[in-house]
């Protein structure tokens, strides 16, 4: 049996509106509504596990998906966005546990928050991508996993799965709260949907 993968991007953040470099921004009201639509779209797919980047926007999105599927949210450090700009520090393990009490953090999540000293070297990003691909490949046959990531990272992941070159950034456009659906089996990969936002049709930001 194959492994089913739903690779999704987080919902809208203030960065997506203003272009500011708010590296660990939470979701906007519209982003939370988009996360709710993702949760509904994936809630009847028989998802067996939900893995998320440790950035707030991804975890907020992942929590909604996990809750709709009746599952805990697992946090994977390898799913963090590829940093191209300034240094920043992510939330500490204590902060994440306080804000997301049901989430399962990786054992090596730095207590003080992981630090990016600046643009991530391509070798580092490619190493993370290979580890994510290997993690999915090692899942038991019949697994149905949702991965909650980011625009650049998800584009690079899709490129890796499909054998496309991706050293200069994302090859596949990734809109907020999009769904990519793949079936992965030994020697065969099927891409069912790429950057699908049909589940967001007619959505509007809730009133302030």
C-alpha cells in the first residue's frame, strides 16, 4: 500500500498583506478562517497523523487540522520555512507548550528557541528536505499524513518528490492554505492536486 500525503501551506499572516518581515507572525482573522476550511477539507480524508512546522502560523493551522481529525499535532523542526533574510529566534519550547498544550514537540526543540543566524545555506535546506522525504518514505504503508509547512519549503518539497530542480527557490507556487495531495509508493508517485484552493471559495475575513 502507498502513503497518502496532504502537503498544505499555513493560512494568511500579516506578512502576506504588508510584505513585512515578521518572521514568526501568527495568523490573521482571515488566516484562521482559512485554517478552519482546511480542517473541514481534510477532516474526512482519514488522516492518521498531522505534522507541522514550529512557526506559529503553521502550528495555528495545524492545530485546526489535527482537531478536526481527532489527532494530536506533532511538530517537526525540519518543516520550518527556509530563511532568506535576517536573523531571528523562534518561540521557546516553553512558549510553544503554553500556547499549544496538546502539541508534541521534538525532543531536541531548543528550550530558548531555535536561532537562524541569517540566510539558510542551500545545503542545510536541502538536508532538511531530504529528511522530510525520508520521514514520509519510512511511514507504514497505508499512512495518511498531513504536513503543514510554508511557501518556499513546500515548493522545494514538491520539487524533490517530483524530481524537479529547485536550487533557486520554489518551483511550485503555494498560496495561503493551499492543498497539495500526493500518493507515494515504491517506484511511483502520483500528484493528485497542486496548490488547490478550491476549498476556500467565497471565504471572507470574519468581522473585527
